[in-house]
């Protein structure tokens, strides 16, 4: 097992649509080793998730921590479908975009279908924080970074985000407009 180098914004692999992993190849040693190395890397970085393109491997694999009570999930070839028009706005960060945060509105309830690392198919419904993390990581598989979806006025360096994010809670200062069908959840998360 190894800690892998993380691709940073600007590297072309982060903008490429990742290749599907043939189901017959999921159990192959090179896929299983990649998964183990991704898990070591995301734990070392203390992230909430990591996609294979972020470690210079353009395959449709993500590892993600859906809640504080369980271990990382491993998904292969995940497909997401939004189940609601209601959105949650959270401040996201990314291991491939270090030092920045930005407010991103995402559907707060989704369906995910794919395969676990043992090759078993799954079909899950996620909401709240889990849905946000899943969408962030799966965006990487399609060459999308959270900054592509962020409200440009909300982008901030991490230090300033920590210093000034409390202003977003004051009634007279509105840096983020709430969508009529959405909700505002000003959590910070690093994926």
C-alpha cells in the first residue's frame, strides 16, 4: 500500500471523463491495489473522499466517507440521479484545489447505482451530507471540479473562509442568495 500523489487543479487528468471499469476486472489485483492506495491516501490527507482521477488514474472509482460513524465506502462506476429539486448549499473544499472553499448548491437527495469493490451491485438513496459528498466525488469522474459549480462570489482562501464565514450568519449580510426551492446549509467540508 502507498500514499499516492494528488493531481492539482490545472492537471489535464482532472478534466477528462474517466474510463468505466469492466465489471469482470473489479477483482483484479491492479484495481484492488489502486483502491487500497486510494484509501491510504485519503486517510493520510484527512479528506472526506477521493476519486481515482485525483491520483492520476482515469478510472471510475471513488472512495468516500458518508458519515462519521462508518468507514469509507468504495464505489466503482457510480451513476447518480437527483431525486429532488431541493438543494443544499455547502462550502466545499477539495484535495485537488487546496486552500480554497466555495459555496455549491447541490440536490440534497440522490440515488446512486454502481458496484462495491467485491463486484456486488448496489442501489442506494442518499440525502444530506452523504448526498453532497457523493456528488462531489462523482463529479471528478466526469472532469468536473467543485469550483465549476461554486458561486464565484463565495470563493475564498481557507484562512479567510475561517475568519469571515461567520458573517454569512448575520441577517444584514447576504453573500449567498438562497434558491427559492433550496435550503442553505453552511457546512464546510473537504473532499
